[in-house]
């Protein structure tokens, strides 16, 4: 870990500092990633505004690190027009340290759906071979052996999927890993 992360680890022990840093970092991360992906697509703010049905000034506000008043629906709308999906999680505080280490431009760029190798038709892989890199690409939060075991055992987490009886449970029943 970098010296910054080691220092941050100590500073985050203070609850007030932790809350303020998290809010500031999240605002920075969202605004920056929207700008990075927009630029990656070769779009101006005006072009993205037209695609989303928003004003250019709204896109400018969304890309402002000091803004922080997005709605999930607005973020989803922007994400979809950029050819990506919005992902929202409640996280443990320790993940903030990793997020800080991996917040560079290359870390924030994302492929469009059309360029995502998960959706290219290729030759059928050998059914008996499991590619862990595919699981890691799908879920970058596999950090414990139990998570890896869950993927390989093809068991739904905590029986919540079975109780729902919905499409997610049917997906697990089909023996396909990678939720």
C-alpha cells in the first residue's frame, strides 16, 4: 500500500473525518468517472446532454466534484447513454482504501456493451473448465475464500434467491456461476 493509504488508514479511525472524507471522495469519484468515460467515448458535455435529454449545464454540474446531489435515476440515465451500467453498493470502510489506490484514469475507464468480451459470441468453452479470471471480471469484490467457494459450488448466497423463486434462483439452478 502507498504512503497515502497508510496515512489515510489512521485518519479514517476518526468518525467525523471518515464521514467527510467518504462524502468528498465519492463526489470526486462519481464526477471524475463520468467525465473520464464521456471523454473516452469522444463526447462533449453538450453531446452527452443531448443524448440524455439534459442541458449541458446539468452535465457540467454532474461532472463537478463539489456537486454531490445526484439521483440514482439521473446517474443511471447518464450511465446508459455512455454504454455502461450503474452499480451501487453498501461497502465496508476498508474498501475505501483500495478505492483510493485504484482511482486513476485507466481504473475509471469502462468498455461499452458492444466491446465487452462477455457478450461476444465465441466458440463454446469446455464445460469442465472453469476460468477464475471471468469470475474476477464479473465481481471485483471476491476477496475471501468463501466467496470463491460460493462461485464454484454454484450455491446461491444465504438462500435468499431460493426464497424469491425468481429469475435469479432459476439462474443458479441452471448451474451457471457468476452472480
